[in-house]
């Protein structure tokens, strides 16, 4: 369990404004609420219909994510209004490069996840249960208020997997929209169509972590499936939701040039060539500490594969200062948004278009 000191250190600057607003530890205004997207079965069992796992859960048991519990035949979310991590981040950290650049996103997460990536960078909170960590009582209305007070243009549901706290995310995003604060979901895309379609009604942008382009990788390193993630991406396209994709390049696991080419072709054909794709550098962590960091040369080759196969906006992530962090006009090649790490150095757009040639640049500006 996190101590108060460790929690504040984990949240960084968030601890200061949490304390300043008198926000308490677990349990005042928030807590268990009836979950959405489940079916009641005989003998007090339920079937969860939130994500493709569709767990069948006995009374007093929980689903795979560990944060949704069957209580006498009624399914409950145990993390509603109870984030364990809160921070005001640059939106570029999500990363979202074509969504309100240089603004801040008020970022929240509860414990839990519906997959188990062996390379998870936030495993201390994603692979735990609500009673094992200190959370804070921040109901949706307070999230919106804090976002406004901290001059954040958006609220980001991030760090762990927001699919598992979908009720909290939906209600917060709905209130945020009424208050003029946008919402972005930073997700693995492992969600069923109905809840994703409902979320599209209140979200303004989505970033999907496409872990790999093979079922083998998803089975062995994610404990999930590729196909439902691809289906989610197509659904987002159909709903005209602004979407960016991040692909963490892990040496020897998902860096095969042929697979990368196939994936980029699929994105260009099925989602459109304007879809931003971020190739991010892997660093050894969690259960993959035996694999070295991704060579920068591999990332550069991956970026070139994307550009050569029809994608207009392909980025390199986790390599501060690399030219691949910046946005270039696909037509005339000038720099439109210059970045170093999470810092935006220059924005050279004119009403969402290239100032030199007039090409419209896809994004939320």
C-alpha cells in the first residue's frame, strides 16, 4: 500500500493541489456504484460485457481487472471517483500531437487494468487492487473543477486503463463538456463496441496503444487479443473521433519490418493516412528487464516505413530532440509544430493549415 508520502511523490505536483483542496483519502463521496454493461445470470452470477474478456463472475468475486465486483447478483465498480494518480501534464505526454498542442491535460487514473503487459511502465498501480493502494475521493464534478483551476484544456483518463473505470470517465467527460473542458481517453482499445460507442458521445479524442500487429505478441506479452483493438480503431474512425496511435517498439518482439509495413498499410487503408502514428522507444522495465532499449536506428527505420507506406504523420517518441518528434507539412515539408520532448518550441499553423502551401492539417486545433 502507498504511504501518503509515496502517493504524493508519485503524483508529483498533484499532491499539492489535492491537499490544498482538502481532498481526502478513500471513501467520502465516492465508492462502489452499480456498473454498466453487464448481464445478470442465474444463481447470482453475472456476465461482464464491458471488454472482450466478458468475465462470468460468481457472487462475491471480481472480474479480471480486479476493480469490479459481483455483490449478490449486482455488479459494482469499486473505483468510481477514486483516482490513485492525479497530475496536470502537457498533452504531448499522452502523447497527443494533433490535439490542442502546448496545452495541459488534467490526468487521472484509478487502479486496475484489463490486460497484463509484461512491459507496463505503471504496473505498480495497473496490476493492483483498490484496497492495496491509497486513493483520493475526487468525484466527477471535482475533477472538472480542478481541471479548470489548473488551467487545463482537457481531462485525460490515462496511466492505467480507463476502460475499467468507464462509468467514472463517462460521467466526468459529460460534465467536462458542459463546462467547456475537453476529454481524451488514453487506452489499450480493449473494449466492446457498445461502451466505446457510448463514450464517443462525450469524448473529444482517443489515443490507442497498438501493442503489436500479431496475435502472438498479444497472447504472450499482453494477455489480450489484437482483433478487438483493431475493431475499436475502425469504430473510432466510423464515429469520426480524433484518434492517434502509439506503437512501443520492443527489440525482437514487434520490430519486424514486414509486420510494421503490414500494420502501416492497414492504418493508411482502414483509418486514413492522416492518422498520427507514434513509434516509441522501449526501456527495460517490469517483466521485460532482460530486453535492451530500442536502438534509435530501429525507430528511424520504423518511421520511414510508415512514411513510405502512405502515412503522413509518423513520429518518434521517447527520444528527446529527435527530428521525428516534430510535425511537418506532408506537401511542402516545412515544420508546422516543433517539439523537444514534451515541450512545444514553435507552432506554425494558420487556422489549422500550413501557412506556406495552405494544406489542411488533420487534428483538433
